[in-house]
């Protein structure tokens, strides 16, 4: 199986859905009946492979699938492991932490916000201090890779602070899993890590996963207050079925495509190789933006390999939507919105793309800026 030749007619340089390989998309062309006996080995294999990538131990951890995007799995995790009325500390790392907080509040949980700088990693000492100040907090909800900022947060060090305080950790690994290191067996304080088939695993969107501790699942029965978003019930149903059956109709074709994506993941060399390619993509992009007179929003030492924000040019001719539209004509799709305090544009470094693709993108950016009449490429720092 070849892992090269990943150029697509239209490259999605966004943090998800990501560009996928033709073979992954081709795997969706066959219909599957999700409760047919022939489908069972496929689903069982995917669950086992996902568990292994997470460092899970059979019998100690369970791999559970949930229909829907990463937010579905995040809501399910909060509902399942934080009891109704329970208190969860969520470091305010950016938009995705804000979303976790909203999901928790609307589920009837009490969110204890923790204000942190959104341009640097969360300090474990700050988390430890917040937990020491409030013994009623049962959980910490952490976004591993905050795609609104591009910052990667140290899940291991923060987990150590959580464990030392005798609390529990819920990890949103949606844009991290498959590229950033994760060994759930080495972090007994982690109730669950959630992620999707898309993003760094380069499958198709539509299915999310949770890798959770079995003892945490069995201790959380009745917490969720939702049949759809109850990981404890998903686990109990899997046991009753004898082979891990879904409770409700799954996106079976997406699951088949995911199996193919995992084949490519293995052939490439797994998590370490995936991280190396994305890191090379991000390095190429960072250097390229500087070479064009553009300025990334983060300092190089805190810039993660998943997504990069770049300051918008301080030029009256600048228009984000015009820039996005012109890049699309050149074969590249980037986000048409930004989450930063100042005007910026956001470029994803993940998916089935290479540093060579990034070089082509850099050339396209240069040409588009000229075409749009952008003469001043220095950073716009006027708050939006």
C-alpha cells in the first residue's frame, strides 16, 4: 500500500473535515448492513485498533463508538462521568473549551471556569491551585489541541496534577488523537478520551469514539440523563449483544472507510509518523508565511502542528472572504472565519497533505495577495 500520492484536486487546509485519500473515499462505495454477521468483524477490528492507538488495555478500558461529530462524544463524556449537579473545572483555552463548557451547563453540570492565556499552554500548577481551592470539583475537562488558537496543552502534566488532587480527567482529543501522544493506561485519572474518525486519523466524518475506563463506566450508570448520550448505556449494550453492537443505526459506510484509513495509519508508521508529517507541514507553513511577510499569531515555540492562525495583513484591500474565495480558485480551501482577538486567517496542517502541498499553498497565497492588491502584509493588530 502506497502512502504517497496524496494530492487532491481541492485540498482542505482546515482542522476538519480534512483532506482524505481516494482509497478511503472509495471504501464508502459499498453498502453495509450494520447488524449483519459479516459486519461484526469489521466493527470489532476497528474498536480493537482504536483501543490500541489510545494505549488502552482490554478489560480495563473500552472503545465505544457514537454516531455524530466530536461534540457529540464530548457531551456524552460530560453527561456520563460528571454526575448531575457536579462541578467540572474547564480551563478556558479557546472556542472548543467554551463549547465544552456550554455542553456541560446545558446538561445541568456546574462549570468552574479557569481563565488562562490563550497563546500559551495551560500551567499544571494553575490547575492544581484551582483544584486545591475548591474540593467540590470532581472533574477537569481539558482540550488537548485547541484548534481556535493552535496551542497544544500538556495532557500528561495536567493529568498528573489532577491525579495528585484525587480528581478525574475528561480529555477532548478530537483534533489530537492519532497524532499527539496518548497512553490512557499510563493516566489512571483519565475517565475518558474522545475523538473522531476524521481529523488526525484521516477517515471520513460522521462517527466519534470514546476510549474510557471500564470501572468509570460502570460507576456512572444513570448519570447521563440522555439515552443518546450515555456512554455507560453504550457499554452495557455492547456487553449484552456479545459483540459490541451499536444501539442505533450507525454510519456503516463511514466505519468501513475508517478501517481503510487505519490501514494507511499503520503503513505510514502510526502516531509518531503522523505527528512527524504534520510537524513538517506546520514548519513549512510557518517559515513560508514569514517568507511572504506574513506573521503567524503564535510564537514558534508554542505553535502546535494541527492548525495555524496567521495575522491578517494591515491593508485596506484585505478581505478574508475574498482571500478565501481566491485561494479556492487556486485549489485550496481554508476557514472563512477566525477565532482570534485580532483579524487572522486559519490554516490546517492535518489530513492527507504533505510539506510539498504546503509549499504549493504558500505560492498560491503569495499570488492571491498580489491579485487582491495587498501591498502591506504586516500584521493587523486592531481588535475585531
